[in-house]
């Protein structure tokens, strides 16, 4: 069985094998390097989802921005 790496969001450390509570872990990742970029990936995904949500909201509003003007 190959080694899995996890990023602990509480300690900001990489764990070889899940050592902490699941609620604190992101992963598994195939390498230590991938695990070290876990928060970067989360941030990128959140930004993409925010953009997607904004586009959906504009569609729902009939093509107009949901933000108030002025």
C-alpha cells in the first residue's frame, strides 16, 4: 500500500498517513508536495465556485447583476 499524505488545517503540518482527527485533515494526497499545496487548491476552488455562483445569480435575475446600484 502506498503512503498517503494529509494536510492538517489546525497545525498547518503535513502528516504521513492520517494521524489526526478527520475534521482537521485535507486529503489524501499522493505526495508531500501535493499536500503542501492543499490550502492553495482550496482557495482556487472557492474562487471558482464564487465566480460560478455569481454567474448563476445573474442568470437567475434575468441577466442583471444582483448587486444594488448606488
